DNA sequence: CGGAAACTGTTTTTACAAATTTGGTTTCCA
DNA sequence: TGGAAACCAAATTTGTAAAAACAGTTTCCG
């Protein structure tokens, strides 16, 4: 009941955020939800706390999806890796990462937290990639740090400017193609 | 003789630019070269003209290198493509692209020119890639637009932040690995 | 309880004039 | 011819004071 409303506030804040970016105000959220600020402050002590909880909410969702993929049966190592690689950027559709400019300066704590979780989110994937290498699936000389940079940078680029929309390629298609090229690229 | 000095000014300006970015002044250049502004204005009518000529200087160099690779004999299609792909970002070491922020606002004409030349610089490479596809070397379903985005984004990332330096991978090695993964990634 | 709205101390934005810097020209001089 | 330096109009930066917006609290009221 109470948790429902808390979640509701988080989700609404995400929606408002995707429109107004970090500049959103508590009044914006209240207005969007048709409630008063008083109610919001009943569940959260500050705006920063809301942002903080949103980070948890997003990344916990990803973590959950990761666990599903990891415990899914009947998948080859390669298939599992593929799914894992795509799972992360798929969640990018939820929140508009391009509106995150200035986070580092305005909310350094949240910035660091996000950075940490973005970083640790790669661990299961790297684990599978290393397994693949050990099994002789991937080239011994493949440097996964480069792999990671390429993946990160490519996905990030999809959100910058109009690159993707201008070329008319759906995001999910582009994402799959990137994963495809990268995995084929390090395969023996 | 005169051309020598013109070139000298261009190269010196690049050096100063790599230190001070777009904020460099004519006095900076004159001081660095140990000459007076008068001499600079003998060869160039304005600062913008210098920047303009630098763009030509850089891209003409790339163009020349491209022509060399294209006319080099005894290379397989794949080897030629490889060299071509690496040629472009190799020139990035000459000029510090990270200091180019604000170019779009300060010198829109030069920004557009650079964008155009960056864009057209891909044409020979795309040509070779298409040839490769026609010869059955690359997958028919490989989308070179995605390929290009991945290449661009990855190389650009190498210059942002400390990504590369922190991991201790030399730029040229990283660049080769990217080209390697991408070409293997679309190969049949 | 919770919405509407007023309230307050702080932060952010705006506005604008003063001070500085800069691009480009000119003068002097060796 | 070309360096040093003065010069000037235009652009940029800086300082700052007023205005606006904001986060968070409180009051009123149904």
C-alpha cells in the first residue's frame, strides 16, 4: 500500500525526468501526479533521496533481469552472453540517459553510485566472456577492456544526437547488431 | 619560402591549439613562434582563416595517405580496408580533438566544413567494404551504418576522459584491436 | 489523512555596467 | 623587411545587485 505509492512516486519522477531532465522540481512531480508535495515528503525526505532510490530501482531491475538470464536453462554459453549483453542497454529505454548531463556536479554522490553500479553491472558479462575464452570460444588475445569500451561507446552514441533516428534503424535492431558484430569479432 | 612560413604558422598554431584549445589568441601564436603578429597577418587575413587552412591541412594529409593506401600494390582487399580504417584515426594523434568543444558555436562555418570532410572521409572505406560484401567476404546483412557508428564512437571514446590511459593500453594498439574486432565481426 | 496554498531561507537566474581581453591595424625603428 | 609595441573598436569576462525559482515546512480545511 505505502510501498505502492512510493513506487508510484519513483516511476512518476522518471517520467517527469525524461521530459525535464535534472531540472525537475518537486512541484513538477506533485503536479504531474495530482498530489501535494506534502504527500511526497511523507515518503521521501528530500529530492536527492528520490533520485537515489531511482538509481536503486533501475539497477535492481537490471540485476533481476540478469539473474533470470543466468538461471535460465537450456542456453548455450554464447546465447547467454548475448542476452546478458543486450539486457543492460535495453533498460536504457526506460530512462533518458542523455538528460543526465550535470549529474556529476549537481549530485556527486548519486553520480558515483551510478558509476559504481554501471561498472559492477559488467561483471557477470565479463565472467561469461572469460569462460568463453577458457573454452576456446573466443580468441585468447581478445582484450575485453576494449570490447567493453566499444560496447559502451556504441550504445551511448545511439542516444546522442539524432544518429539513429536519422538513419531510421530501430534501437533494438541496432543494439542486436552491435552485440552481433562484437561477439563475432572476438570469436575464433 | 613563403609557403614554408605559412605552413610553419599552421603547424605552430596546431601546437598552441593542443595546449590552449580554441581560446588561443594571435598573440599566443606570435609569442610561441617568436615573431610579431604583423608577420602572421602578412600570410593570413584573420584567425578564422588560419583555422580554415588548418582543417584543409589536416584533411589533405589524410586524403594523401588514403590515396597512397588505395594505390599501394600487392594488398588484399581486406588488408587495404584495414589500413584505410586505421589511417583516419591515426591522424587524430596530430590534433587534440577533445579541445574542440565550442567549435560549433564559435566557428560554425569551420564546424560544418570539418563535419563534411569527416563525413566524406568515410567514402573510400565504405566503397571497399561494399566491394568486400559483393565478393562474399562480408555478411550480406552487415549494416555498414552501424559499423561506422561503432568505429566512430569507439575511437572518440578513446580520447574522452582517461579511459585508455587508465587501462594502460597504447592508442595504436587499441585502435588496431577495434579495427580487428569490427572486421572480424562482419566477416562471414 | 491529504490536497491547496502560503511561507521562508537559500539557491539560481537575470540583467547590466565596469573591466579586461582580443583581433586586427598602424606607427616607429633597426 | 620584420620585430616591438602602441592603439582601437568590438567582443568577452567579471562583479554584482535585483528578481525569480526552488526545496522544504507549515497552516488551513474538508
